[in-house]
C-alpha cells in the first residue's frame, strides 16, 4: 500500500534536500501526471547545476494508482541511458511529496518547432525533419530492447510518442521524454486491456481497440509525428476513442502520403512514413532500428548529411534565444 502524500508547497526560491540541495527556480510545464520545475542543484564550493524536477500534480496526490504510475516511470527511466532519451538521476521523498530529478534539456519541443515553422510559413526542411525522426527512433530502439542487470527483457513500450514529448536542445540533440504512461514487465500498474493510454491523434489502432501495444505501436506514433512534421497537419484530429475509431475505419493507406500535402517531396521518404503508419502492425517496420535505417537510406540517396550542428543552425533561425543559448 502506498502512503498518500499531501499537497507540496513549492514556489520559486523553495529549497528541497535530496542528495544535495535543490533550489526551485520556475515552473516549466505540466503534464497528465505531474508538474516540471527548473531547479538548481547546489553543492559544495559554489557548485551549481541546472536540473528539471518533476513532482506529482496537486489533484493527483490522493490518487494511489496515479502515484504508483509516477513512481513506475521514475524506476523505469532511471536506467535508460541513451543520448536521445532524457536522463533521470534521482527519486526522493521530502515534505510528504515525491520528486524525480531529471536532465534539463535547454531547448524546445518538437511541437514548438512545428508551431514556429507554421508561423513563419516555412515547412521544416526534409533533412532536418528526417534527422529528428532518426534520432528518436534510435532512442526508442534502445528502450524497446532494454534489459535489467539480470538480463531480463523489460518489454518497454512508451505509448505516448508525440511532438510535445520530443525535446530538441539548442545544441541540436533530439530527446524523447515523459515515460509516464509507458508499460514494462516491471510496471506495478498494468491495465492496458481496460484503459486507453496516450494522446488520441497519435494512438495506434491496436491501442484504440485495446488489443495491446508493442514496439510497433511506438513506431506508428512516431510515424504520425513525422508525417505532421513534414505536412504541418495532424494525421488524426480526434478527441476521443469513438471519433478516432471512425477515422481509422475510413482511412486508406494513401492518406498518410506526405506528397498529398507537400510537393515536391522525396517519394522514398513518403513511402517510409506510409509503411510506419500502416494500420496493420505486421506491415510496419519490424522495429525502430529498421525504421531509422530506412530513413537514413533516404538521406544517403539524396546526398543529405544532417547532424547536430545543422539542426542547431536551423533552430537558431526559428528562435532568437537559440543562438544566444546554443553553448549554454
């Protein structure tokens, strides 16, 4: 049984002790499970390091199931160490509240990039969008194949891959975050057959029908996010399960063809996205590595060689603060 935690009193300037001291600076955002704060770890001899700290949202504090999912996320992600996954450093309890200390990504989200590109009326360059998708696919492949120290496969599925959960540092490093609704063999909350997880516009058909998810479900979600990245359009504008089921029932394979919205566009890249977003999991890429490799092959075919520097340069054209803080 989990102890119920009282509402924490956190405001800018609050100092909490974990392994060291953390000074809360400002609220970064809120998600379904918790609020995320920018904080500064204070150490000896003037040591300072910026961190992100996630804590249970006030209205969730009395929800034992939600709290267990929050703890599940911290335990799960703590051992995911990959350059394209946001790192978790510590879980601790203080002042009758739960805190997860994470890597602070100084940058923006893919959602912000999409919105800014739309404001400017300039579509995201093909090489940039493909590079972001490749790096996130590599992070997913690592998570999907993660084992514990005893060699047991953890069976991780993110279940919420979407533009708001993809961060991009101003140095040009894409990172997947928010494993708050991920499932794994070690999860204490397992009700996939009864509850639909994730955001409706990016949800895989098998998740909608409650047939269970696997790594190919994350590939589907990333495929839809990639489609949106290149078109500026949501693939599915649904706000509930019923609406999404109706959309999927009418959808054809060609509806996910980027060329319907953007011309010219590389045909091989359009086909990769169509494959990733096939309604039938058996017809998608077998794993995220295969998806990444198909995307990389497209870049090679068209003599495009994007990297972190190229992505950082692009972000500097979108956001004034990106150039200023690129080397932060």
